C-alpha cells in the first residue's frame, strides 16, 4: 500500500503546537499525484487574521491562493498552521500577502501561482493586495477568485 508521499511529514496526523510566528511555521509538501498534468489548486482562507504592526489591532482578510503544481502540492495541515501563525504577528497587508506567496513558491516551485489578499478596511480604507508569478499556463481552467470588492454596508 502506498503512503502517497506522506512518510516523513512532521505534522499530518500529529498533535502539533500552533507556531508562534510565520518564521517558525513549517510548510510541508507532498508529491503531486498528477505530475505532468496542468491543473489548478485553490485554497480560500476567508477568515485570515494578522495584527497591525503599529497598533496591535487585528486585521482581517479573505485570501485566495491559486496555483498550478509542478512536482509538489502543499500539505494542507501545514498550510493551515502557517496561515494561522500570522494571527499574533504584526505586519502590513502587503508583507503578509506577498510573504505567503513567497514561501509557497520557495517550497513548491509551482508552474504558476497567484494570491489575492482581500483585506477588510483599516481606517476606513480597504487594502487589497495581488501577486502572481507570471502568465498562467495555457489551457488551464482558472476561475475568477470571486471575492467582491469591499463596498461597505450600502
């Protein structure tokens, strides 16, 4: 029976302490079961939180991460722990959004990756941050991220 590439993982199936910071968080990967086939993987984190580095007040975002894998997939428990490690971390929206992309790119070496950081207003102004590695591979179905721009209560 195959272990599906999960032997050697340190978090899946284990009791794991919440990382204190993104720098301490361990992202893990597993082999893509369809290496050589182009397809899109999406993770949505509609309740992402971090802290304002100036005031210490919480900031909230809806993150959408899309990527076309190469040889690797991100192991989802490690991704969840990584994302929640920002909960007590002070950083600007731009740093959080791009740092998540940077860490995933370093780990996975995907064919393509994009992240949309749809941040709720701070001081009355929503700040949305978008990053991608380049053009998406031709022929891959990549739906729109589907997060509406912030429009307040009106």
